[in-house]
C-alpha cells in the first residue's frame, strides 16, 4: 500500500510499504481520509519521540478490514475513527478515571507496522500513523461510529473535534453564563469556540493574531475578538471582564507564551486548560504568587480528557445533527501526492484544517 513516509528529519516521500499482519489486540483499517494537525510537524522535523522512518498523522477515519486475536471492541466492516490517543480500559490510569494518561499513549512510540521496499522497519508516529492507504492499529486507538457524515469531517473527530469539545465540556465543564477565552483559533481553538457556544457561555473571547481566523471565530460565535499583537492580550481580556479575568481560559495555540497568558488572564478561582504543545522539551513559567494562592485550577487536557469511547460517538452525533459546523474548519483537501504542499501550507498557517484523501476510489464512489 502507499504511505507518506518520513525517512529522515525534514523529508517526506510517498512510497510502498508492506504492512505486517495484525497481532493480538490490533486491527487492520483501510483509511479514507486523515486530518492534519500542526503537531505532526514536530515529528516530521525531527522533534518527535518516534524513530525514523515513520508514517505521520494521528487523526483519520476508515473501515476495519480484519482484526487480530483478542480484539473485543471492533469487527471487520466497522466504520472507525482513528484517534491520536489511546484508551485501553484496563491499565492503572484507565481504571482510575484518567484515560487521558493511558499507559498505551506513550508505550507505543516505537511501534513497527511494516517494512519499506528495502526491508527497513517502518514506525507508526506516536504509535498511531494515518497518512497511508491502510494501517495496523491497536484497538485502543480506534472507536466505532455509526454516522452519515462526510469522511473528511469524520477524520477530524480523532484530534481537533474530540480535543476541542472535550476540553470545554468534560475538562473545563463550561457552564451557562461563563466567560471563556480561547487562545489560538485554528484547527483546535475554533472547535472550542463552537463548544463554548453550545455550553451557553455568556462571553467568548477569541485571542488570535491572524485576522482571518479571528473573524471566523466571530462568525462561529465568539463575542469579542482580541489581536494579541496589538497590545498585551492579558490586559485586553481583563478590560473585557471588568478587570477580573475570565472564568475559563482555553489554550490552543501550542505556544508556551500562550499558556502563560492563559494562566494570567484567568480570574481567581477560575480554570485554565492548556492543550497545545510547542515541543516535547518546552517549559512554562508561571507567576509564583498567583500559582500558589490564586485559587486557580490548571487542568491539562490530553485529547479532551481521553474518554474517547464515550466522547467520539457523542460528538459524531453532533456532526450528524448539525450542531457542529465542520465546513468552516475544512479549508483544504489534498491528495497523498501533494503532501509536501500540505505540510508547507500548515506550517505557514494557510487555512484552518487540511484533509488528506487516502483512497481516491472510495471518494469517487461516494461522489457518484
């Protein structure tokens, strides 16, 4: 099968990869579409945790072709969402209501899923990998859905939608009338804006330096738009909230400065939810006085809390009912052969979310 492979830092190529057979607890999935995410550039650039050569990507949709022994959650023929997280249900963390810390999230960073034409082992980036026509996954990374939504919209359920909506509904638990700030209005933040609207937030402040993204946030329900490059965003947000700061600050910019600003613009007793990642080694500096006695809650959010088994079907239904607007988020659709352009566009913040079509025949049949 064809796959996008990163043989070394900074280089992308589309080559043939021979997949191994699914082992115990694994499934073989034929993929239709994959959603791009800025964090994929870390692995492509050599800042990830997976050895080269690797197949990038962590959010997609497809159909199960076959299953290995001891699988319990999926069967051949199931439509599934591939998620950039894992929920095994039986490790210490899953059994203690912390699926976002599931042991399989980091334990599979060196998963070998096949070989290239020269016989070299090919790895699944982050243990997942979605930029391929087919893939072998642990069943902990896939969730069955029954949905009539377009595959290019379903593909976003594995990252942007589940992470954005989960951060609002399940982690921050935004309530009607709350004031909310969303820092970064791209692939992730715009889902947070939509979720905050659905949660009944009274004030939704979009903090975003790119004008087109700020305006789109306004179209999707943000009540106030803040340009962080115009003046101090913390001061701007506090001025919009009678000097207190917001009840909930959601960081979706993937920058340590945004995380620090999110903490600073949250009122005493408020909630801060960081969700982005600048790099695996980045550090965040917080004001010691406010950190110690500010009564603020800092709740990190791995994939919206990580309960993907319950969240994915719930959010898929919201797509089906029209409660969510995916059309505004998908701004580019690429073929696998255009992967270099797709990554360049993402690095340059062109558009919001790019979708890579992985099985053209399937898409042609859907269009007929």
